[in-house]
C-alpha cells in the first residue's frame, strides 16, 4: 500500500454521508485521514492487526513506534484496556481533549498497534468530526499523524494531500487543526503520579493543578539511544523535520540578532523569529512564528511553517530560537529539538 497507486477520495467534513462512508471504510480495514483538534490522524481499524501494518507502510514508519487508539467516549476504554482511578480522574478533567493515557492493554488490541508492548496509548479527541467518525465506525481507530514518517505533522488537509494522496483510501477535509501539536501523552505511575512521555496541549502545570505529581520521561528533553524501546508514539525517532537542517539557538534576543545578522542577505538561510524581533523580522529570509508572548499562536503555526520550507529550493539551513519550556512551550521545545536532530548552538 506504500506505493502511490491508490485512488484516494477527498471528502468534506460537513458532508454527513461522506463521514458515514468513511466510517464503513474504517470498519472494513481501509485507511482514512481525518481531522482532530491536534493534528490530522491516519486512521485504521485498531482490531485488525494485518490492516494496522498498512499504516506503517503508508507512512514509512518504524514498526516499533506505537500507535494511539482513538475512542469516542472514555467509558469505552474498559473494553480495550485496564483502567483505574487515576485514568478516571484524567478522563473527568481533560477528556475529550488533547491528552493520551498509556494503559495496560487487553488481548483484543493486537501487538501491531502497540509496537510489541503490552500497553496501549488511548485518547478521546475533542474534534466533532473525529468523534463522529469513531462512533459511526463502532471500532477503536488506531491513528498516528497523517504525514510521511519524519516529516512535520499535518495540520491542514492540504498537508495530508501532499503526503498521503495515492497512498490511502480517503482524506476528510476538516480545515485547519485548532491546536497544531500532537496530544500530551502520560503514563500512570500510581497514587496520583504521572510520567510525562510527550508534552502537548495539556501542560504539566494543568496536570499539577488537577492534583497529579508529574515526572518527566528522559525522551521529553533528551534523545533516546539506539537500543532503547519507545514507551509511546514520537519518543525515539527524528520527527517533524523539513528537508533542510534545523539549528536551534539558545540565547536571548540580542544574542540571536547578533549571531543571525550575518545571514540576513543569504538566500540559502531561513531565519525563524518572533514578531518582536523587529530587526530580524524585516530580513530577506525571515519567517515569523508568532509573538514571543503567545505560545498558542507559536504552536498553531509551527508545523505549517516547518513544512513550508520544503517548498523553497534555495534554503539549506534553518535557524530558530530554542523555545521556552513553560506551559505549552515545553511541547514546542520538544518538537523543535526533534526537528533539529538535537542540534543546538549555545550563544
């Protein structure tokens, strides 16, 4: 299925009959891309292990990289995994929404979904179309982001069409995603303790306010070694990367300005900056990610900005500020580290 020969159908999210058709396709084992509030997902019936393999083929994704299963209601979780009081607390506070919880799986979920692990990552998306699709299909939907493996995630239907047209059966066009970054992933350690495996729209601060003690997995801020097995999606491999090299600059605005001045007229260098970086924002090859005071805006624009660089043939090098790690900035920090292959210059 990874070869480009499938007749991909594109439908609109406001076409109820098309969503019903998509649900039938999912039920039968077809691959359907659909919008969520985070990024677009590439969905398949999670109960059909042989069909789940086709998702890995379509994306070119390593088979030890687990997938997330999507449900329409938290109460459905007990059919597929073992839940506890901490899961119920998270569900009551944050679901539906951009959070994924890793739980011990039941036998009904095949190991093709979990990358061979005995745990499964589960979430209930907030997006109305996603939940309608799941509900109508009557099955859990295993879905990574709907992009070619390693490339920036897809936050619009155009992105999905660019990466997946001819590789999958259907694309549901639901416009732009609201958040623009994948969901937060947590593992339940016990007694109101969580391990943060991937940061996202539900921040550590929000989890602490809900009464949880939060520890960070190494993979949030560091690179996993070759032999380490990822506990959740997106932890191990280089992700989110445009074709050009991304280098992050660790330093304040004045130091970044001083360092980047030499590249202001270099057409092979792209400069990512904030609206407040007036001097840089007027440079020939500068790209504004948003205000340094608006992390939600930065998150919403990030993947679209990274993907846009692949349309500019002259660009060989991209410089960007190392993000702040507070709030949703931790999620931006995590994605930018992976996009750069952990290439950081300290100024």
